């Protein structure tokens, strides 16, 4: 079913009220195949939208928006001897429902990724991560359909070209495949990851170190720091944490000893974009209804009537001031659609 002239307000967590010329909801693989093998015609360009939690629209969309709604969580293979279970979920499953399901079953791996907004289909595209875990470490394979011919293709983990908040689906083959199902390897005897200091403290406050308490700890931290998009429009972290040469990090650290730094690949360090933005005085600042969250400066918010362009312009101002003060170039994590 193709819908015409649809308001996008409910389809992006910034709550921006632009319109899409066409929108198609896909509930089964069969529907996806017939859409891409030429049986159904639709207007280009095509934009695949999960729950719109990592996107900034800056104008109406003059093409087709595709909403994958493939459901179902399945236990695929039990490998008890090896201590793992392979679980798959449809691209349209709400991510946190899958995390909650796995924790209730006592399966470990996803708990640190609790409450991340979005759907399963976006998790390999974006390689979501939080509190010391990236989803690439749990993904076994990704089932997709080629948008140009309707053929199914499975990508094994090592073919996904995962990086920090990126993958082949966001980079080299962007817009070429629709993710329909994702396969995760979960641990029967969970190995809990409390490397993130604030998470460890939170879990200690909750009592025992259990799978459920780790999930609860993550939920508590996220609720206290990150605004709920149901109440105030936002898309989580707006920028990526910049990765810089170790020498750059060391010389900044000499100048700003309290600046957080994290070890990255050999010779590089990751800086905290939130800290850099905060230090430039942006926390809690507003430009009309576009603003910077008052608890976590990495999150831009829509207080109600901001336009996508206003939020974009605010992000440009922030980039400029961080570059001027620290010589660090910030890259957006959120995908901007409409102007570039
Ligand atoms: N900080 C400040 N001021 C701020 C924000 C942060 O000083 O306004 C400092 C913190 O005190 C801390 C450091 O910066 O020392 C890092 O902050 P935080 O622990 O809040 O994490 P983050 O690096 O800002 C990343 C992810 C989040 C994820 C958290 C927890 C990115 C771009 N963001 O944020 O992911 O939840 O770590 O692991 O990697 C998302 O991608 O949408 C997202 C929310």
C-alpha cells in the first residue's frame, strides 16, 4: 500500500512536521521482494526509515519513504556446548523490546544497549553502541534484500565493514540493501560488562551484579541524562565522539587536565564531544526552539516549534566554536536529509 503526502511528525524523534510525497510500509519479505523486483513501481529517491531516531529532516521529502515493519523474535540455533544461542529479530522489532526479551530469558550481550531508541533493522547499519558495548560484537549475520533486483543476500559479520557508528550499509553500499532480519549471538551464562565507571556505580547502588540490574542501571543512567523523545524532540547524540591522533589528545590534555580521553585503535584516542561542546558554553543554550540539552551537551533538542534548518544551523554554530576553541572537527552522527 502506497500512502501519499504523509506528515513525518510521528516518523522522526525530533518531531519535525515535514511531509513525504510517498510512504510504503513493508510487513513481510515477500512484500519487499515484489517492491524491488519491479512488480510495484514507486517514486525515487528512496529513504529507508526505522523509527526516525537518528535523522534530521530539513525539508519535505520528494520521494518514497520505506518503513520496514517485519516482526518476530526467533531462537534460531542452540549451541549449549559452546555457551551461545543465536537469536534473530525482524527489522521492524523495537530494539528495546528485543533487549528486554533477551534479559528476561537470561541471555547476555545486549543489556548495555538497553533503551537505545530505534528498531532492529537500524542496529547493524549504525553499529549502535553504549556503555562499552557495540552491537557488532553480537551480530552474526544480517539478512537483506537488494533494492535493485529484489534478491536476498546474507552478510556475515566480517562482510559488514563495521566501524564506530558505521557499516557497509551506511557507507560503501548506502541505500542499496534493505535489512530484513538480524541474527545475534547471545550468551547463556552472561559475562557482564561494567567497564564503564558510572554504570558500575549505578549497578552497585541497585545491589547485586545481575543481568537484570545491569539493564536497570543502564535505563536509570539514560533516563537521568538523556531527554525522552516522547516529551522533548531529540535524536540522542547529535555528533560522534571525535577520534584524534594520540599526540593531539596528549597536548589537549596538558592544557585541559580534566578532559576525558578514551583509548581507541593504536596511535589514536577518542575524545568526548559532549565535554568539548559543554566547555564551549553550549549546555542549556537555545536559539529559538532549537537547543542544547542541559544535562548532556551532545544532544540537540526541539523545544516544540524549531525547524530542521534551525537545528542544523545550531549544529553548525557548535561545530564552528569547537573547531575554534580546540581545533577539533566534529562530525554529525545524525543523518541530515534535505539540504545536502
Ligand atoms: N560530558 C561533559 N558534558 C556533557 C556531556 C558529557 O562533560 O555535556 C563528559 C562526561 O562527564 C563524560 C564524557 O563527557 O566524562 C562522556 O560522556 P557520556 O558518558 O555521557 O557519553 P558520551 O560519550 O557523551 C556516548 C554515546 C552515547 C552513549 C554513551 C554511553 C556517542 C556519540 N555517544 O556518549 O550514545 O549512550 O556514550 O555509552 O558515541 C547515541 O549514540 O545516540 C548515544 C546516546
